[in-house]
């Protein structure tokens, strides 16, 4: 979680840090702080609870020039939201910022007799004090001694007050990317902070130490030998990480979906069929497995649920979906014959990463569907299918979900072709249907105003229910998550047939029910379920295909999506459900892009 940045070079460090923190704020926004070398080579810290805007206000009184510093925006893990717990933390000559969790902080507190000396309740301050205790004037050697003492995940940026102009960094699990540019050296937990300065960056390898100076960027192995990082080039620019006239990133990203889908699908089409040659994913991977395990968290896991509902009937092999944080502890049945598909926008979600490692340990080959190039999950997977959504900044995932679906549908199609479950003709028809979702999404985007009006009666309600059958149930799960995370309306999704086994007790007068009825095969059964909730007074928003016949009195409001094959209705539905959540949050006056208690990239377990 947490966003971290370090800069040393000719520019004003304060400005670079504050601007970088604004870009990184989606990673955490409980508190923020910077530390910089003053003209007397002393290190100054400014920090506050609240958002980067508050830190910016506070920094207005900073008049002195500085060309080297570090900055942090926090998502609280250890210790509440207080100024003391905000980063940077200082101990003697050491000032550091940290992303991750030091699991053995308590033991270190005992071993280094820190009891009574700690100002904050954070594990990060413990790391700062331990480093100060072992610091002997040689930053590289001291960091080398620190690393074996730490258990857990970390990305650190460190200033030593007797080494002005230099930033040291090291990481384990938690991400760090760095670049040397004509405007100095810069390091951050996320690319978005780097792209105003450069498109070429290095992924800081785990357990290597980086030294940044205004003139160079050096990487060292733990034994002190120089190390060579991998350099990558990002294919999006600063505009992609700006709002471009939209009031919120979320709305911008909802609108970017048709383009993101084109970018993900079109380069991988060869004679109308999916072709992963450029991605170096061999057909043998699809031919030889006897089961598929899909592992992911949150929205990415919901994309997996949809993929499961498409893949299993098509491929006729078991396809199981697991929440990544559970997968590790359910003693999963995984072997050399299993293909594990890992889905992650950020490529850094720690639970997903741990699940990936376990699947590999158990002999499975891992194919990941990832948005962020060079991320840890991408690098540790056997094969990667990158989604080309561009940067997703809003905490609530939107375009990442639809491109994940597109990538998974392409995998399903390729696999069906390879396994003889589809002819080339059927494959081409499948891919044509997939491309047809793009205008269907555009059509729903044009109905934004109508959807906003439909949402109005929901905003003062404490609860909402999403119901659907078959694929519609998988879509409902995502609709409910989206609504609750940004509008704080309690929302849950149910398989419509399951309602009468308990949940229908909660349906009373004017309780909102968003009913998805886009699956022809179960349409009439679904309509019966809608009647059941309507008969108990529910306020029903019914989503059907354009041509579907439904009695006028069945629903309070009806939203119609284009007539697509059942498998593909998820794409326009995703737009509708995202807009429902967006407008609910907006009409309630909430912080759409940065909802409370959340962070974009979940790098703690
Ligand atoms: C919800 C949301 C989260 C993420 C989840 C996984 O809107 O964004 O549920 O989907 O934290 O994140 P990634 O895909 O980065 O692994």
C-alpha cells in the first residue's frame, strides 16, 4: 500500500516530491510527509495526517531550497492515523520511508532495546532505529547488515544525514521503480510518479541496494558487487495519468474502456483468431492441462468468476476460482497438470503473489493476466498476458476489470481451439462477438445521464441487493462490490434462485434490488425471482437485453443493453454497474476516487 518517492537532482525537491505524492496518493491517503536536506545538510521533516493537499499547505512555509528528499503517502497498517505514525521516520542520522510490513518488529524492539525510545507505534520506526543503531558511516554496508535482520515486506528509501544529496533504497516484495534522467534521479513505488520525467525505468530487483545521486543511479548486490537491473519502457504518457477534463479518474477510466479493449484485443488477432505468439505463450500450455485454477482478489477475482462460467462449459475441464488469500490455506489440489491463471491489475497484490508462488511450488504452470508491465506478479509468472488498460488511478477498478475479461475470453477461445472444442469458424465468430461488445459499451456510456437519474432514489438507502443467475450472478458480485466500496451503501450479490433460502427475509418496502436478467437460458426463471422480490415491496431496477419481453409492472425502472450473445453481456453491464456506483458516490458527495479505508494496491496480507 503506501506511495513512496525519492528525488535528487537540480529541480526543487519539495515540488518533485509533492507532485509525485499527488500521483501516488491512490496507494494510500491517511497521512503524508516529506524529508529533505536543508542547506546546512541537516534533514528536515514535514508531515501531517490527511491528504497530500494538506501536506502541500503545510509545505508552503518551507522557503529553503532543497535538491534531495523523500516523500510518503500512508495507508495505515501498524498504528493509527497520527502525525507521529506518518512517515518519514527519523532516528539519529537515519531518515526513512517504508512501504510494507516488518513482521518481526516486536523482536527487534526487544533485541535493540528500543522500548521507551519509540515515538510512533509503527514497525517502520523500528526499522529506522535498528538501522541507526548499526550505522557506522557507510550506508551500503549498514543496509547490508540490516536486511538479514528484517522479516516481512519492504520498500525503503533512506537518507543518511552525513551523505547529503544521496538516497539509498532497497526492497523485498514491495515494489520500487527508479530512473536516472537529465533532471536527476528519481525512485518511486509506482511508475505514475516517474512518467513526467522519463519513459525508461528500472525495476529495482529484490534484495539489491540502489544509490541515487544527482548524476547517477547505481545498483549493488548484497555482497557489494555492482548489479544490473532490468530496464523497461512504458508505453503511456503523462496524459494517461491525468483526468483530461473528467471530474474524476473513475469516470475517465469508465469512458476509456472501449479504447482499452481495442488495445488489448486487436494486436492479438490473427486472421480473426486469438494469437499469443507475440506474448510468447505456447499452445502446449493450453493443450496439456487437465484443470484450471483461477486465483485473484476483489474485482480481479470477479473477472475470474465470469471467466470460469465461460470456460468450464466450453472446455469441459474443471475450472475453479479461489480468493487468493484463501487459496494458500485451503491445501489446494494443484499439480503439474494444473494451469493456474493469476489475475491482477497492479501485479503487486501480496495475497495473489503468495498464491502464485504456492501454485508454482506445487508444480503448476502459471499464466498471469496483468496490467502493470514489469510488476512482481508478471515477472514471477511463467507466462504473462498483459492487458493494455493504461494506468488505472481511481481506487475502484473499472477498465482493468473489462480488459481482464477480454484477455480471459481470448484465453478461453485459444484454449478451445487448441483442444478441439471449437472450429476456426466458431473461434472467429466468438472473437467477432467479443469485438461487438465495444460499440455496446459505447452505447451504455451514452446513457450516463439516464443512469444518473435512475440512481437518485438509491442514495439515501442503507442497503441494496444485486441478483442474477448464471453469468449474471458473476456480474452481480462485481456490481455489489463497486457500489459498496465507493458509496458506502451496504450491497450484496445473490444467485437469484438462492434468495428464498434466507435472504428474501431482508426484502421489504422500497429496498433496492438490481436484477440482472440477460441470460436467455434462465430468463424466465429469473423473471420469477424478480416477481418474488417485487411482491415483497422491493424497488426493482431491472437490466435486460433490448429485445427481452418483460411486463411493464415487473420493475420500477428498466435498463436495456444491446442484444448480445449471453456470454458477452458482461461488458455493457459492467459499464452500467460502474456508472450506478459512480453516481451513487457522487450524489452522496463522497470522495469517488479515494474512498475511505482503501488503497489501490494491496501489498500487505
Ligand atoms: C475493487 C478493487 C480491488 C482490486 C483488488 C485486486 O474496485 O480494485 O478489489 O481488484 O485489490 O487488485 P489487483 O488487481 O491489483 O491485484
